[in-house]
C-alpha cells in the first residue's frame, strides 16, 4: 500500500455536502493536481453523469479529459487499462457495476494481473468506479453487489465507502494509488449529506473506522449496510444491548486487526454484507475471525447477507432481501442468545 | 487433386479465399522503393533467428523444458520483422499469445525469451508469464496476451495514451503510433469490434494488424467468419481504412506498413491491415493438423518468406554464401546459448510467488524508471 498523508478532518474546514459532491470534489482536485488523471465512461461529460457525479467537470476540464464513451464497457475498460499501462491514471465510470460484467475480462484478467504477469514491468494505476448494490427496485440484472465476485481476485484493491467524508478521502487515495482500485458506490447514498473536509483529504486503505463504540457485540460491515448497522445499534441500545459498529471502508486490504481487537472486547460478532453469502467478504471475515479469535468468541460468527436468490423487483421483497435493520437486530439477538 | 505433380507456379490453394486483393483505400500500398541491402540482410537475420529459435523451442517443449501452451511463429516471420522495422523503437506494440517472433523482432534477447518459457528468473517476466505472455518494457512490448482478442482494446489504449501525453499533457502534435496484432480467429471477439469503434470514434493512432493465417486452431476462416474473404470490410464499417498486405513478403510488409504507419502518425487515425500469411506448424504443440491437406501446406511452404528474401538478395548479388553461412552459424550459436543460459538460470525464488501482486511493498514498478529486474541486463 502506498503511504498517504492523513489530514485530521477537524483541522480543515468542513461543510455539509452530498456523497456525489464528495466524489466529484476528490476527482476534480486530483485532476487539477495531476494531468495524467482523466475520467471516461457513459454519459459522464455532456449529460453530466447518469447520477450527476461528474456534473460540471466537462466545463472545467474539457472533452479531452472528461470523455463520453459509447456503451462499450469491454472496449473502454480495456482501452483505459492500456492507457494505465503507459502511465496515465484513468478513472473509469461504470454507470453501474452491474454493467461491468460484460467487461469482466479486461477488469479481472488484465488490470489486476498485469504487474504480476509482466514480472513487475507494467503496473495498472486505474480506478473503476460506479453504482453498486440493490435497493432501487431495478430487478435482478441491475442490482449487482460485485464485492462477492470481484474481491476474490488478487491484485486489486476494493473500496466501499459508507459516508460522504470517506467517499472523498477514499477516492483521493484511490486515484493516487498505483494499483487497480475497484471503487463501489451506492446510488441509494449519492444524495446523503455529511461533513466533508475541504482541500486535500486522504483516508488510507486498510484502516477500519469505529462508527459507534459498544461493549456487547461487534457489527462488522462496509458500504451502505454500515448505515443499517447504525440504525440497528440504536434500536438494540433500547433493549440494553451495546453494539460496536466497525466500518471496514476497504474490503481489500481488509483490516482484520481492528475486527480482532473489537471482538476480543465484545466476544460476539455479526457480519453484515450486502453480497450473497456463499463465498463472500462476509464469509471471509467469519473465517478469519474463527482463526484469530477462536477462544474469544462466545458464539459462532453470525452473518447477515442479501437473500440467496436473484434480486426481486417488488418493493417489499427487495427490502426483505437486503440486509436491513430488522434482520440485523434479529441476528444480534440470536448471536447473544437473546432471541 | 494431385498438387505435388503440379508445376510450382500453380497455386490451387488460397486459404484466404480472396476474390482479388480488394483494397478500398489503396493509397499506402504498391510502393517499392529500393531497400538498403544491409537492412535487408538484417531482416533476413532477424527472420532466421526467429525460425531457429522456434525450431529449438519445439525441441525444448518435447523435452519438457517448456510447459503449458506454446504457439510457434514459423511461417509468419516476415510479419513481425517487417512491422517492427516500419515503426520507431518507442512506438508501443501489443500482441496475442503467438508472441515469440514479436518479442525477438522487437529486440528482446533470445535468452530472456527462452528463459521465460523455461520458467526461470532470467525470463523477461521472471518466469511468471510463460510462452503466451512476453513483456518487455525496455522495448515497448506490452505483452503477449493469452485471451483471444483481449489485447486489442489494450492496444487502442496504448495509442490513446501516446496521443494524450503528447497533445493534452505536453501540448504538441501526436508523435507515436501503436501496433496491435491479432489472429483471424480473434476477429469474432466482441472486444475487437468495441475497440475498432472506439479507435474510429476517438481518432486513435493504432494500427490493428490481423495476422490472417487462414485458421484459428482447426477452424478455417470461412467456417468461422462471415465475409472472411474480405475482412477489411469489418474495419471499413467502423470508419477505419483497411489494407491488404502480403505477409509472406517482408519487403511488402515493410513498404506497406511504413506507409500505413506514417499515415496514421500524420493524421492521428487508426488503420486495419489484413496481413495475409500462413502458419507452417500446428496451432500449438499438440495439433495433428487434420483440418488441412499436406498439398496445401507444401504449396505455402514453397512460398517461405525467408526463401523469398534470400532469393531477392541473391538475385541482386547482395548475399554471398559466406555471409549467409556466417549468419546461420551465429544464429545457431545464439539460440544454443539462449538454451544453455536458460538452463543455468535459477528458478524464481519462492519470494517471487508473492512479489508484484501490488506495486507496494513488493513491486519494483514505480511508474517511470526501468524495473529492477531489467537493470543491468544486457537487453539489446
Ligand atoms: C477467449 C478465448 N477463447 C478461446 C481461447 C482458446 N484459443 C487460443 S488460440 C485460439 C485460436 C485463435 O486463432 P487466431 O486468432 O486465428 O490466431 P492464430 O492462432 O492463428 O495465431 C483459441 C480458440 C482463448 N485463448 N481465449
Ligand atoms: Mg489464425
């Protein structure tokens, strides 16, 4: 991992901005700083981005650096990887990570393996980013949580912020990173407001953040479900259950040390992961915990995932399909033998 | 059909099935400026080196010194040699898995290419890529790629980066052109079509060269590809100029490619080349070649690109027996040495298993400087 300067957010001015503004601010600042950085993807320029993340960037940087591509994920992802091999630093926006599946070969077979296969000669400093996860009633094809699929691959870094502040800090770090970074955003969160430091702001990879301190049970999560964990923790507090909520922020690298530290304190752990359970980051965390905390755990690691079915369309089914506060509360009670 | 008894001028086989050499934008072809005989002899040497290297490579494979898949370039030497001669040393090149010829033509030392196949630390990628994945930063070779067609979007990206660096970062006209090679079978991969659309759309100076040897494994081009007799039509559909080039003749390759490359450089536009050639050996080491006749093979063998160049030089009195003999001896020694060197090169240490996964802390790659593994190596 590259070394990064962490600027204490309390030192810089903060103001409330949306998640999408935080992403844009990071990209804009990095593009001002480094001419090798450019953004490409479908509708990113003239249309201002399908979800308005890149709004106004065309005006500042022009069409040579904010590039509208055709609907051609395999082609433009591959092209960007070639450009990264030459030393440029592309940011590739997938309108949705669901559409990255047609680019599986370049993003999985080329980007994360190039450095290794070339014996260290050609790296691939690139950021792939876009909307990930269900929740918008888009049906199964458009609701992919790719963290389960893609985190399996060595050579890539996977980032999944849960709040605007981290969105900016992690995006800045991602763009400066020399390795391929898969940056997962949730369309459901783009309008979320929060305090975000101005100016240079970096959040290092591989450092979880305690979003709520607690003593009875550790909730481990990343991305949008962190917010469901916070809701659940507030609910459980009313029952006298004190949850510690850990926001992993990056799946690869995984800050297992922070999880272990918390579990040694609480002796109980529930992992909340919006991908499917089979072969997932959640199962990986559980497996590593059983290795490191076998004697500390007073119950097996419980897991809350999306249901093991294709994502349904109907509102009620989709809500039940996703990890939600109710299902998290149930898992915590069960884990603590209070069901 | 009894082709063996036919006079040598008869050419009953045409794997490309052309109804005539249609070239919709023929501006670049047809030039035949005289070539400096010394340069011609250099090309002959390069082609002979590839031929000898590949012959020895097959032996090494049979002796189980080389593992995995191994694709032999014999018959197509004029393509790699002519194309690399037509570009500048810093024009990036990317190709598929039949890549030994491109690596050698680009200037990779035979020992580094051989050692890669031996899975030794002295290999161009420290033994971590293998026969299909030859990389050489020093010589601007961006791989060797094993997935059919995957390298073409990358090649377009290389050219995109060249243009971006010149025009957007440095504010000067584009100066470089990328060459991206593919096989005829790769024409049916979606990635190629997406890449051609992007190249056409964004004015990307990439020459996409289809090494059309008439077969993808056992499938003749006509069994797998619609409009197989006229593949430049595919590029024309993307607004890209297409050219048909005789890939069995290094002089044609050099002349035509020089014109095509310079046009792309000048106009900052892509081009597509139907490079007609023939692979003399099987697809890989385990191919009994049941899908074509001996007669067909013999006809194409009589068209050997090395033979053609030799004849060209001999007719002009530019290649004496003594010079040729010396050349052949040197090459034999060089390839033999590459094998001995590769045998002697250590296996990669176990630490290599975990190196180069990420740039830091394990990778030597730091963006611009020569990677550590190549420092001090006698890369030609
Ligand atoms: C995506 C993909 N599908 C299948 C293969 C297996 N494969 C390797 S080479 C090859 C034939 C390709 O032929 P062509 O493109 O004409 O190249 P040539 O071997 O003639 O140089 C096939 C099917 C592969 N490597 N990648
Ligand atoms: Mg072929």
